């Protein structure tokens, strides 16, 4: 009895690996439902492959991602999942890759060498290996469907079996002679399977190119159904190749030679379309060259059995020359150089003669080259080639450089991606050993070595640098790190937030092009983290103090690459963040009362002091307008230290906005409720923010409160009065629920806030 498990394997492999060749007619019939897949060159394939593996994470940002062109793409399926060695693409690189793919979709994108340039240790080789491996997988999927030409030419002897034709052959249209079993006919005789000689196109031409160019457009208008794809096919530049490209020299010569002996219908019956698969190890569709790989000794390749058959069939050794080069293996595929050193330098220079007009001479034949050329390069490699080839320096500096498109692969500049690298290397459990924010700050410290100290974009945009003095470095490296991660920090001032337009974003992102080429490499970063984690992981939890001790240790010399005082400023930001979290976790104000207070204030400011007014927003409840009431509300809205003149100006502006915008526009015209108006929402947000800032005041210097925190979770905690116990329970519950603190971490951060008087440090 056959092994059932083995039979299941055979069944699955049969379903997955059975790809029968199609007659040309069958191939053309596929256009009715798969035209957008069949008619793709390598550049369109690359674009579709990238988007196939890409997931765009939907998120709401206070900036317009579409205008900025800085989306949150997830490339885990392309670079991480099911790979031997993962590559972690930060947000900056992910957007560069998608922009490149999109440019392939928008135009023909040929005549270029695509150089992925980055410093040693940036992961270029891992990136390319994973990209090409997944490309190979994609081509084997239903979405990666592409076809190539294979000729099935009958032998002269015994080629025909005089079996009657089972149905009449149509004289018009695109039907080809066959019987009910799918056999093919020439001159009314059935072609025997074992008398067919297959001649594959060594250049992997798309079968549509064997339709003469002058008939192609009309044919496609007939067979491609109406719809969006048809519009793109005839209007977009990306499909110009369908109507303009010629078949390869070998296929053209076979076609011309057959025409002399068979009818057009018979010749078309010899053309088949078969799935084109990439095999990187065999160099089919994808060829990758390392710098030490020997240069090819035999430039002209041939296939003796095929050439012998063609010579005998056409009885002329010059009729069809089945000659081709190594470039044909990657026609409509990818040819990649893993670096620009040693023997790859010559391979790179050889591309110069090919890339401009896509023609390569093979003996006396012209070979059309339509490939995607990818090169990995370190900074300075191209200039080094120029120095080595001074005799031809002008061609390298100008004509070759004009054909180069660079895509940067720098060191990671997104701290969240840097953390993913640590987790991948050392395990997910490392997160449990750090206080919240501390692992992020370790990553930020590493990234600070990779960012330039001056930022004209920030200098031109930030209105008042003094605002950030207490929790950001003067060079705004921390702020840039947040932007590179696609995050707008909540400590950004209202004025700068409102002026953070698309143009500012674009200027900031443009600066990233010159960053990430120096500092700690990816390999160094992993080594540094390994040393740090080995030293401190036994002490739980790891704190900012230990991060500072490690990087500033004179024996390690790490601080030479870190900007001066960066860790001090990073600690200031940490202090600001944990103070905010502790205050927010203690906050238990009644927000209904806050809402009522703001609604009363909006009604009161339109009245005189001493008036009593009925509030239409709270069931016409009476409100007595007093100076104290207005002063208390305005203190929460604009700060405790605001001068009377500032409060008066604020009140006048609030009255004007209430009358001209809130009432006249938002409520009367747009039909909003008062609680939906911008003025109310801004006041509510600011009032609650101020209330949170002051929530720690009654407890900050209370020693019983501090000791009670230390004894939380023990029997001794029960000895404290109810008010302290309830406040600490609320504090720990919110630190856990909102911010992910464990009980030990919550105790540590609360004591840190109290012992370092952080409430006084950030008193405004």
C-alpha cells in the first residue's frame, strides 16, 4: 500500500509545480483576466514584488503622510520573516525602497545602474540576499506570473501523422488548428509529440513580442477587456516596451527562417509560452557576483544540440545562430554585484558599454539587454575606480555617473528599528530587564553617533529654542530621532507643532540623506549592547544611571563618538517623561466638572464682573461672574506664572474667537455642539494638562507617602491612612495599565521622581 503521507506530498507538489506550456493562442487568451500580470518587464515586476510583501501600517499622525511622502511601511515579510538572517529596514530606508519601486511603475526605468550605497556594517549584503531570495519566491507564486518564449519545432522526418482533423480550422481570428485532445496540425496533419524539438529563447522574451510590432496594438485592443488596465496599457509610459520592443535576435531569425517554409499560422503554432522562473543558484533570472568570482572566460555561449538541430532543420548553418552571452540569463531578471572591488570592478565597467543603448555584441550578433542591474557599494568606491582608470576618467566621471541611481543604505536612524535588532539578536526577554524608556534611550545613544550635529531645517523652523532647554539637547538630535521614527513628541510646543508643515518635514527628511554613514556600525552596536547587557542584566531593572555609567566609562572610549553632554540631555528628557507619567497616573480629577467649568467660563467672559448669567449649555444653570472665577480658570489655561496683562489679553482673544468662530461659524453654520468646537477642545486639553502638572504637589515632600510607596504590596502598607493608600493604588494601577510598568518598575520610578525632586526640576 502506498504511503499516504508520501502520496500527499506528491499531490501537493503536483498542484504547486505543474506548469504546462501554453500555445500562443492560449497565452493570448490569458489577457482577458491576467493581462496586468503577463505584460510586465523586470522593473514592473520589482514594483509589484515590493508591494506584494509590503504592509502599510494605518495610523493617525498630526501630519499629512501623503503630502510628506513618509509612510509607515512594514517590510517584515520581505526582510525578516522566513529568512536565514533578517534585515531591519527603518522608516527612512523603507520609504526610499518604496519610492524606487514606484518610480519603476511610473516609467520604463531602463538604462540605469541602481547602486545601493552604505557604509560597512549597514546590512547591504543581508538586504540584497533577502530581497533576491524573496523575489525568487515571488516569481513562483500566482502573483509573480511571467512567461517566456519556447519554440516547439517539428522534425523533418516522421513529424506528421495523417489522422483526420476533428474540426475545421478557422481561417480568421486567433484560433489555431488543434483537435479535441489538444494536438497541433501542420497542413492538415497532426504533429507527433516525440518529433518536436524545443528551442528555448535564451533571452527569456515575453511571447507577445513575437507578434509583429505593427500588429501588436490592434491585437491588444481586441483581446484586452475594457477597464483600468487597458487604459494604463495604452497611455502609460511603463508599457511602451509592449509596443516598441523587438524580439531577440535568435527568435527573430527563427521566425524569419520558418516563414520561408511554413504558413504564418503554422509558425505561430510553434510558439509556446511557459512560466519563467528565477533560479539564483543556477544564475537564471538572478545572477549574483562576489568580488572574488572569476571573470567569465567564454564570452560567447552556445548550445551544441540546439545549434545542430537548427542547422539540420534549415539546412543552413548560418540561418539561425544560437549564440548568446551570460547577460541573456538575466534578461528580464536581475544582475547584481555584491560589492565594487577586485573583479567586480571590471564587471561594473563592462556595464557602461551596455547600459546606454541596451545592446551587447555576441560574436557578430546583437543581443538586447533588458535587465535590472543592482550594485552594492561603500562610500568612496566609485571615486576609487576613477583614480584607477585615469586614462578614461572623463567617461567614468560623466557618462557613467549619468547612468547611476543611488539608493542609500545607511546605519539605522530609527530607535525603534534599532531595538528590533537587539531583540532579534538577544531575545525578546531583554525588554523585561529594562525600566520603561531605558532600552529606547540606549538605542538613541547609539544613534546619536550617526546624526550630524547641525540641522538647518530645525533652525529655520523652531521658533524658540529656550522652550526645549530642560528636556532636549541644543542640537535637537533627540527631536530628529523622533521625526526619523515618524513620531511627533508630545513635548513639542504648540507654536512649533502648528508650523510643522509638509515643507518642514521634507527639509528634515532631506537631511537624513547625509546621515547614518558614520558612528557606531550595526555590528559595533550589537557588540556594545552585548557587553552592556552582560554587565547589567543581573541587576533588575536596568536604569538610565547604568546607561550613563556604561557609555561614559573612560575605559571603553565609547563617549568619543557620542555628542558632548548628549546623555545628560537624554536623561533630562527621561526625567520629564517619567514625571509626566507619574503625574498622569495620580490624576483623578472629575473631567465632567472640568467640562462644566470651561463651559461656564465661555459664557462668563462675555459678561461683566458681578453679573449672573444662565448657561445655555448646562440646562441654563446660573453662573455668577467673579474675578476670582475667571482668574482660576485662566491660571489653568495659560499658566500659574502668567502676569495680569497676559491674562487680560488672553481673555480678549478668547471673547473674539468665541463670538466670530465658535458661535458664528462652528455652531451656527457647521452645526457643531459647543463641546465639539476647537476652542472648547483646546481649553479642555490645556486645563487637564495643568491639573495634571500640579497633582503631585500635596505628596512630593510627604515622607509617609514615599515610605508607603516602598511598602506597597506588603502588610505594612495597610498602616497608612486611607487617602494615601487609595492614591498609591491608583498610581500603581495606572502606571501598569497605561504605561506597562511592573510593580517593581513602578516603585523604582516613583522613588526616582520623589528622590530627585523632578517636580521642582520641571516647574514652569
